[in-house]
C-alpha cells in the first residue's frame, strides 16, 4: 500500500537510512538541510505513521561560569600563587609576602593554598612557602577544560574524556567556575515499517528522474498545532483582579515604584530602627536621597507622632532615603495625605520589592494589590464582607479570618481560603483598620479600612502551581497548557 509522504518526510527518511542508527534532531537538521522546526514537524508526522522509532532522554550540559571566565584571563589561583613564590625565590618565602605579590583576594588565596598543597606544588612550614614544582596552566586538566568551554560554549557530560571528567569533578567544587543545565534530547531511527517505506521512496525517485510530478498530499496527516498569541497567565490574574474591584465600586490609583522612606515607612508609623527597614529586608538606592515630598505640617505631625509614640529622636535624613517600595501602601497613604477624602474606595496594583531569599514561595520582586475604604461608619465587619465578596468573585468560596498583628493596623486580621486541590486552608491577604497614629498626622479623622496581598499566590492557587518561580520561568509548555477560560 502506497503512503503519501511530504518532501520533509522523504528527506528525513533518507537521512536516517544513510545513518542506519539513532540520530538526534540537530544531526538530522544538518544532514537534511531542514531547519529544526521542520525536522520536529516531520518527526511527529513519521512517528504518527509508525515509520520511525523515537526515544527521549535527559542530558547534562556543562558551560563556563563567571569565575571560570576570570581564570582564562588571569590563570588559576594556585598557579598565580606558585608563580609569585617562584619570583620571590621559591624557598622559605613568607606566606604573607606571597599573598601581596600574587594579588589574590582572601577567599582566592585560601583556595589557592589548599589546591597548591593538594597537587604537591608547595609545602608550608612555619608560615613559609616552599615550591616543590612548577606547572604550566596549559598542562592542568582543569584549565584545559575551562579553555574548551570558553571556546565551545557548552559540552555534553556524557562525551567528556576521563581526564575531562576528573577536571569536571574538581571544578564543581569551586563556586561559579562552571554552570550546568539539563536538556531534553530526542533521538529517532527508522522502524521496520520505515525500511519498507524506503523502497517506495527509492522507486518514486526513479520514476521522477525524467518527469515532473505533482507532490502527493496526505489529507489524513495531522496538522501542526498553531498556538495563538495570548497574555501571560499572571497578567490574566492582574486584569481579573482589576475588573473585580472596579465592579465592586473601587477606583484605581497608581504611583512610582521609587519612594522615599518617609512614605514607605514613616507615614505608616514604622519606627526608624525597625528591622524591616534594614538592608536585609529593603532595597535602598545607594547614595541617593530626596527631600520629603509632603506638606511641612504633615512631616511635622508624623515626626512628632514618632517621637511621642516610640520615644526616640526622629531623623529627617533617614526619611529622605530612597527605596524600592516594599508595598503599594506607600501609594495609598500618600493619596490619603494629599486628598484627605471624607469617603473613598480606592485600590492600587503594582510591583513591590523585598530583599528575600528566592525560594518556591518567595520572590524578591512580585505584584501586590492593596486597597482602602474611608467612611465615618466603616467597621471591621465591613472589611470582612468586602474580602468575602472579592474572594467569591475569584471563585474562592470558603473564607475565614484569623486575628493577627500588623504594625500599622489595629485590629488586624489574616484572611484564609480553603483550597480544594490542596485540601487545606491557605493564607492570603492581611487587613485591618489603620491606627490613629497613621491617620491623624495625615488629617484623616474617619476610620480607614486597609487590606493587601500578593497576586502571585492567587495565580498559584488558580492554576495549580506549586513553585512561585514557575510563573517567571517562561516555559512555553506550561503557558500554552493553561486554559484561557476556567469555570
């Protein structure tokens, strides 16, 4: 039975027949003259027709890291140490003097001494260095491997020689000398059915030598999948949150991600010696300050509230420091100070920055939604109702609230929602009523309900993602696999 084949399929079959074994997709592209996307498409067609066999595996690639590149410019630390000692005589040279001549940082010098001793290049006695042998970096397996990586870019771990494997193991123990990444590899070969099809192709080629023919089209072959352009799933969540809040009668405001410490901390009654204001929690703009962009009377009342409440001398210089905002509350608190509304329902969505260690649940940069309601009759019960309705519109119907502590609200609550897939309660937004120490210096004499939280966590719950970093990995398979509409 004749099978209609596309020209791409024919070229792949002929290349596989010539190799008579497994071939990778890159190798197929080279032998057929097809680009990699054409090869992938043709392989899928041939697999569907049973003409080829396919196997997938994961291979590890190694490349050169930042410190490895520095080695290619300035040599291995142990070689630099030995060279410096030789220039100074090589026998009984003071270790302290060698350090100065070798021009090595403390961590480099300590590593250089250790590796030089392990390799038998030097011995130490009473703080003095004795060179036992010198060696050219070109003869050291580690340096040769780094040089190859610098030239080639990436090498397969399974294709390294024994010497290279030993060098690879040694370099792995040195921070940032090499980098590794795992990639998926697909290999294909002709199946038994494929070899029977090969005879058909050869016969067709003989008939086509003296005549032009119309290419056969297999109308039953699967068509390539076309992925339409779409927004990122996190942007979908941000847009949905905006739509919900505007539908609930809120008005959106916006502000700069660069704020003075006054609006980010002081206006929220956060003392200037609070741990959250230290470098390990906050990104400050080095050596930059900005005069406090607020009414003098507001600044005066805020400083007075700090000195009376926290019993310390408030510093305007500390308040002038520039920070990448740690929350969008800096925007809403400034709105209150500048507009002093009798009634208001506003919210802000934007990026915020925390000096966090990256993990499956923490990012240094993320998105936050935050809102306030100003009303003479506003109560904590109203705030709980607003949150319940907000979550309900997001499709989260099981909600409860837990008493907690936040530095600028009192009373304060933590909202929790029940996630069916996880089978447990999950913390989401924090909320409360602004303390008088926050609102009175701004000239606000009515209750202000406030709430806020990260949007990445909502996206994780919505799309079943367990690692927040996955939202920023830009893996097309994940982004394409998420349904655009959910019921």
